[in-house]
C-alpha cells in the first residue's frame, strides 16, 4: 500500500533525471521518509542502518 507521503514524493520527484534510475528511486524514498517524519533527524527516521547509509551516500554524491 502506498501512503500519502510516498505518493507525494513520487509525484514531485519520480521523473527526476539524476543520471541513474536508482538515484531517482533513492530520492523518492528519502523524500517520502522525511515527509513522514518532518523535523526529525535522518538518523532517527530511517528504517535500518543500510537505509541510513544509503541516504547519506545519496546526499554526499557529487553527481546529485
């Protein structure tokens, strides 16, 4: 089931051209996660250590 935050993030960012479809998918997941828990630190709202690391790698990526 797609929640309203995922739907919103997909509409806003789903067609972004970041050079790799995996980057676009990461952007949608990250935006959805942040919208679901506004104001909370990323480290507190990611589902797993792997999700947290993926989010930080995305943010640090020089191609973004």
